[in-house]
């Protein structure tokens, strides 16, 4: 049971709530969503209380994340895309904090749930669709008609463009979900080897060194993945928002 | 407007919650009991059926609701508090740096102006010094020239006087030479012939001898 690598993803109810026959319980997943939001907000708030002209270390980190996302969005979607800055910044900080919190042993990883990443991806695509149609009306559909394509190929190209657009929320959500899930399972499996081999006596303890080294190395890798996936999520969000701001601009 | 999906997710849930709030309160005890039994069922079902936890659809509604609530709050906190705050700090610093650069530029142009004035004054002073030195040199030269001319004139005058005197003495000496020669010749002739010689003959002889010598 303790070695079951999927046990860490199990949702457990803390405060059962049921409304209209649907289960809305406050679970360990909800707890870590609250923790993620609280940790990220508290860090960004308290690191900037002094509003120093010369930043302290933590203020510098907060400013760096701000400027990191600001330059990413400006490059990805231009200065018109900057109105989406709070959204991209929230998404990045939420995913990054959730991923990083998930690296603590016994902590629940919010982003290892497909429904969470899918909801975040739908939020992005929904924003692109709503803003795109609001701003450009039917001109937003130019997104699916690239310039300079010969008329005969146009139906094919448009079909491909539409399929690619529709697959975006899936690829965006599955990428984050699968990375977090696979990383945590691998980590758990190798750590499980250490525990089970260690219980086999002297020879087993000697043999457990290899998976232990793997576990340490994978932990480092997982921290990289945790950051990288938050970064990738934010970059793709910027790219998709660019379509909403400048449809047919590619 | 770009929060619409999040709001759209949270609004029906919010209204549902508000609508059922009183209901849940009125018969809270049985509801809790019910959910307890359900928890057990869900738990057992989760293990018995072996559904992979992330794909367990019974948890989706709860996760969506809590994600909408937490992320919605997070979004609002970011938009209303954090982003203006950090943006303000960065803008403030940017303004301050720009201001300092302007100030530095102003001070530099002031320094440049000061250097220019200094150099202008230096050039003027140098030119003035040159004219003063030039006039002094010219004056000194003129004075030296005048002095030298005076000295030369004096020397020439003295030289002329000396030459005149030498000439005078020479002429007198030459005049004396004739008389001495005549006397000597008369005396020599006296001794040789034992009688006085004619004075006119001696004078002619001396004159012809001295003419021969000179020629």
C-alpha cells in the first residue's frame, strides 16, 4: 500500500460537502490549491512590502518573476497583449507554486490532476476565443486561413489549422499533467526500491544505493521539470493569446 | 472580460451554493451522515475498481469548484494588489533612474560649459600675455638699437678725431723729416768736403732722394 506509486494522487475528503447530489467536498486537492494560492500571494505580497528602490533578495525574486512574464508576454503577443498580463502572471505563479509545493514529500500535487490542468487550459483557450471574437468579430476566423496558400490547398490547410487549434487545450493540459504525474511516479518507484531493498539485510542495503542515487538525481530533475512546465505553460499561453490579439498575423 | 471562463465556472457554483446554503443548514446532521457513508463508498470504490486516481471522475466536480474558487481569488489578488504593486515599484525605479540620468546629463553640460569658459579665458589671457611680451620685446629692442647707434656714432666720432690727429702728427713729422735730413746732409757734406755746402743743392738732393724712396 505504501509502495503504491499512484496512492499519492488519491483524492481524500477533508470536509465533505454535497450540493444537489454532486460531491463538492473540500479535499486534500482543495487544501493544496488553497495552500498554493496562499503561499504564492503571501510571498509576492510580503516580499514587496518595503517597496524598496534597491530590492531585497526576496523582492528581487518577485520583481524577476514579474519582468520574466512581462517580457515573455511582450515578445509573444506584443504590447497589445500586455492587457493579459495579470492572467498570464497568475497562471504562471499558480502552476509554478503548485509544482514546487508538490516536490515536498507527502504533499499533494495539484497539477498532477488532469481535470485541473484541463480547466486551466480551457481558461486560456476560452479567453482566446472570447477576446478574439469580441475584438475582431468574424475576422477572428482569419486565424484559420494562413496568407499565401494556393486556393486548391486551402480546404486542407484550413482543416489542419482547425484541428491544431482544437487540440491546443488537450496538448496544453496533458503536457503539464503527464510531466508532473510521470515524474512523481518515477520518483516514488525508485524511492520504493530503496525502502524494499533496504529491508532485505546487508546485501539489500548495498543494492539500495543505486536507486538512492537515482532518487536524488530525479529529485533534481523534477525541480527543473516543475519550473520548466510552468514556463512552457506560460509561453504557450502567450502564443495563443497572440492569436487572439493578432489573428492572421502569422 | 478575459476572466469570463473562470467566472463562468464559479458563478453557477456560487449560486448553487447560495441556493442550497439554507437547506444544508436546516438538515445539516443527516447530510453529514449521508456524505460520511458516501465517502466510505467512494473510497472503497476507488480501491476496488482500481480507477487511476487522476481519472476518477467522482472527484472532478469538487476539484473544478475549488480550482475556480482558489484560482479566481488568486487572479483577483494578482490583478488588484500584486501586479500594480510590483509594476509600481519597477516604474518608480525606472523613473528614478531616468531622473538621475537627466540630472547627470545636466551636470555634465554644466561642466562642459565651465570648461569652455575656462578655455576661452585661458586663450584670452594667453593672447594678452603674448601682446605684452611682444611690446616689451619691441621696446627693449628699439632701446638696444638706439643705444648701439649712439655708441657707434660716438666711437666713429672718436675714431675720426684720432685719425685726424694722427694725420696731423704724421704731416708735422714728415715736415720735420725734410729739415732734419737737410741738416744731417749738410753736416755729412761738411765733414766730407770740409766746407759748407750750398743750402739749395742739399734741399734738392734730399727732395729727390725722398721722392725716389717713396716712388
